[in-house]
């Protein structure tokens, strides 16, 4: 008789199955107000677990080479044009010397990780997250880290990436996209390119940004320059490389200016 598949969920470094799978995630419990005083007893202890996730992420990723994060739908089937685009992109990034970071799941994330590992010596990273439904780490990840909290995971994406490339995706992709744009717009991160791949997919959103956000003064005209759009993986990589070169030139100029100022007689 065929054995019934048990429920399974990742929880940070652990995997639980069957009756041990809880009815909610750590993020849900963190954001839930259980009662007028329960938070006093529970939330302070959660800080230690959150701190541990930051320490684990920083420790694992501190020596990562220059990296680019690729976002996109977990629901993209293998063999589709979007999957092939992600795979070509991962390979192109790896050939240019970048590590490739994704959310570690299936679909476009798997495609980018897969393209990266096809290049000898490349590094393929997956930063997973605990979800109410199981989503296993794809098989093309060299370094995989599981997180309980979205905000810790987002910090790792930004801290250890030199840019974001977003392929067609859903709410998760949009969340990461607009968070990145907000960080660049407010100068929380600098010299951080944001590239959209799949011009047809993104055209409606871009039209709305131009007509509604810009048209009603919710953003400034220069904010449109924060976004690059292409259908060519090589062009996406070129945008990243050009940004890196500009960043290097800026740092050299700042160091030269600081040295000149120090050398001036007092």
C-alpha cells in the first residue's frame, strides 16, 4: 500500500514533519497580538532568535564574492521562455565573475541558480524562507540558508548584493522590487542598479508608474532613471558591470580627494 505523504515544513535550520508542523509560521506569530499582555512575555525572547538569524546570515555570507540577486516567480515551469531567460542570466552573471543569489526556490529562482552552476568555479546561493506551504531549496544551490523572518532575509539580499535583477514574478517579486527602489530613492543604498527583464511583462506596470505616479507628482522624473528594462541577459549584465565600474571610479576619486586634503599644510 502506498504510504501517505506527510506534511513538511522548514523552520530555520530544522525540518519538521507530520504532527510537529505548526499551524502558523514564525512571522505570523511575531506579527500577531495574542492578548493585552502576552507580548511582554514572548516578544523579548523572540529578539534573541531574530538576532541569531542575523548572526548566522552575516557569518555565512561575509566572504561571498561580488554578487547579484535575481528575483522571479516560483511558479515558472521549466522549459518556458522565462525559465530559459533566467538560466541564461545566471550563466551570464557567473561568467562575469558574480555570485548569483536567489530565494532558493523553484521556477525562475531555480533557473538562475542552475545557470550559475553551469559555470566552473561560480557560486550559487539560495536564501530560503519558512512558508505555510512547503517550498524546498532547489538542487542548484551551493550555499543555502533558511530564514524564519522575511525582514532578516531581505537584509541579506541587500547587504550582500551589488544589484537586483527582477524577472516576471508575483507579489514576492514586486515586494522586493519596490523595497529596492525605495532604498535607492532614499539613498539608503547607493550605486545599486535595479534591472527588469521581460519588457512585455513589465510594460503595464511601467506605464502606470509613468502615468499615475509621475503624472500626479508622487515621484520625481529622475526616479524613473532608477529602473532599467531589457530582454537581453547580456545587456542586464552590462548594466551591472557599468554600475560597478562607476562605483569604483567614485571610490577612487573620494580616496584621492581625502589624500589631497590630508596632504595640505595646516
